[in-house]
């Protein structure tokens, strides 16, 4: 190909990709027949999405033969159909013929694998399990009563039933999970494991009461929910029964457990002698890290003696953290120059951060910011500002610190409340994009087309937030810019949709908001490939048609040497 002649000619055609709109696909709607049941869908919950075009949904059913026993389950949904993963009152592989009793919220990986907590209705016992599906029905992955590997005489107890998602699933089907134990004394009665969900082979990562890999070997007293990245590395926080009292731990695949960061460690970027005094997540987790082993860490730090002190946000691999922002710094983009108070952050594969912070200023006292590698901290949105693409005077009134999401092409997601009501219910909406280009995805009161020519009005919108894209946990925005959400409708019932965003910066294949030779090289390396080809790169597919062709090269050239 003669690039010197062909590419400039293509660039002259302009960039139609730049003006693309959000595309909405209803995948579960009220009254739709539920595969695997004689009932129909009525109340889908927050859906998880990582796989292209496919979402895993927990849903309630109506018109089933045994309401209360067979009226819930998990399905995978696409624009072309819905398939059953598991349903209450029916057995699954590995259950010994026992029917599923209850099912919890699922997580999904990029290959379409699904992991979820459940129970088996067997002999009146709880029989907690984790169920796993690689695309052809579910099987038991972990079961209450099974031997706990690496702990002689111990068995799993009520696994998956702790009321929080104490498990994570990576793209190759490896899982990390925290399980209560029967057999050991109370001080040792919980442990974390990692392994292959399809073969049910697991190894011990850490046990409550175990000596931590730190000077003096303080015992682990409380282990939090895990994250697992694409390499199979597992990260978690634990409180400790002695100094330093809390730490972030990393179990690299194939290597021993290590401390990634502990209270008392030096706090990089602050004056000599300053150390960490607390870690956000040490009492709850999960940690936030990516497939390259880079963490987002926030917490308190202080000078010797505890004063002065501050709160900061760091990014980096263990032993190589860099300070990104700290308490008292001016919050970029705030009209009154408010200052940061605290930080809770997500991290994507390039090391980009999306974080929430409370501020020291009146009504606009919180917001969301993004910090891409090598770039400045930039405002995504504040409280009490005009909601994007909404009628004038419609304000964002609250964003919980768990109300944000992030993907690997540097799009932030915000689930926010607003200052109006629908059907006597406070309104909320999902907004997504990059700084300066945040746009509405869906909001309470928006008419949504559930079938050709049939529209329903949503009251409340639901999605998963507060997990990093490579952490193996539930997310509602994937790397393709697809957002899975569910909603309740005026008049009853609910639905699940997949909304596909146009690329946030056509031509930018490296997610740095700049278009140059590095982006052109990425596109050329993937040129003439399609989804499923190992050389296909979704970062280079700007028109999102599942191939990399001249339209994608043209988008790069049209924006060449410019920013977004």
C-alpha cells in the first residue's frame, strides 16, 4: 500500500465517526419469555458486562409454576437472544441433582464466563456454592463442605453467602474467593483461595491468623474481598493483629504472597520521614489494580509523631508508587477553587485514574476527576452543576463515592441523582465520557423503546459501579464502550439495555486524548483484522464495526496532530 498517496486522500473525506450517536439495544423486556422457564421476565437487576455485546443479568420472573422457589435466575443477554445460565429450583452440573435454592448477582469476564453465588436446596442444608459458566450452562465451582486446600481438616462453609461479592473472575476463568471455614478455631476460620473454576482446582492464598509476610509476622485478623487481574495475580487488604496493623497484599501468579504496601511504609512524593497511616479499603476492599500490576492507592500519611498529616492518591507498582494528588490541593475545574479532602480511585490498564473526592466548599462539595498517565488531573463533573444533555436547571445533586465506573479506553461512568422526581421517586441517570465531553446515557423519565414503536418510561436506573476494569469484579461499562443498565418502569416491570457509546476520541488508539504517530502505528498493526482475530485491536476500531479498515485509518488521519 502506498501510504503517502492513499492516506491523505482518505483524510480528505472527513470523519463521519466523530458524529456517531449512542445506540440502545433492549435485551430483556417486561413479559419476554425467560429461557429455561415457563415464566417471563419482570425485574432484571444491575447487569454486568465485559464481553462484547453480551451482559449477565440476575432477574426476577412472573407466571412461574412455583412463585418464590423458581422465580429468579441468571441469564446472558445479547441483541439477538437470551440464554439461561442458572435458575432457582433446577439442578446444575456438579450439584448431585440438588436444585438451586437462591442465586446472587453475577460477574462476567471478557470471554463471556459468569461467576455467581448461590445455594443448593438439599436436605434442608444451606449448601452455599459458587457457580460458574463458560458459555454452556452452569456448574458448581466451589461448594460448602468441600475440603479447603492447604488447610488439613478444614472445609468450606457457606461459601458465597456472606452478603458481599467476596469473589472475582478473570478472563481465563481463574477465580479468587474468600470463604468461611469449618474445622479451624475462630481465629483461623476464613481463608482466600485462587484457582481454575472449570476444573475446581484451588490453592490457598492466605488464611485468617496466618503470619503476614512482614517484619515480626503479625497475624492477619480480617481479610477483605479480593481482586484478580488477567495474569492471575490476586490482591487484597488485611487488618493485622500487630504493627503495622493493616496492609495491602499481592499474590502474584506463581510467586509467594507479599506485602504490596503497609501502614508505616514511606509515602512517596511527601517530605522525608512521612509514612502511610491508613489505606482506603483496609476494612472493606477490594483493591484496585490492572493487568500490568499497577495499583491505585489512596490513604492517610503523616510526619513522624502524626502531625502534620494529609490524605493522598498514589499510582504505581509495589515499591514504585507516585503521588498523583493530595488533600489541600486545588481541585482542577472547580469554579471557586475548592480543595481536595479525600480520594477513592479506579485504575484502567494504561494506568489512567478516575477518582471521587469530597471538597472543602459549600454546595459543590464533591466531584469526579480523571488523571491519564503523563497528563494533568481533569474534572469530569461536580455536584450541583447542570446535568449534561438535560433540560436547563436539571442539576446533579449527588454521586456516591461508589457511583463511578471506568474502562480501558478511558471513559468514565457516573451514576448520579438529580433534582426532579418521576412517579414520586427521586430521579437518577447514567452519564459517561471523558473530561469536557461527558454526555447523558439514560435518565429517569427518558422514553425507552422496548420493542419497535413501543416506549416505556423508566423510574430508576441501575448499573454496577466502583470496580476497576481489570479487577475481575462486576462492571457495567466495558472496553468497547458498551454500558449495560436495568431500569424500573412506570406501570411496573423492568428491562435491561446495552447502550453503545461512540468512540470518545476517534483516532486516539492509546487513550491519551492525543492523536499522533503512536496511534497510527496501532491502527496499522491491526489493519484488515476482525473481531476474533488475535491481531484485532478494539482500541483501533473507532467506528466499532468489529473490524479495522480504511474508515479507522481515516479517523486517525482526520484528527492527526490534534487533541480531543
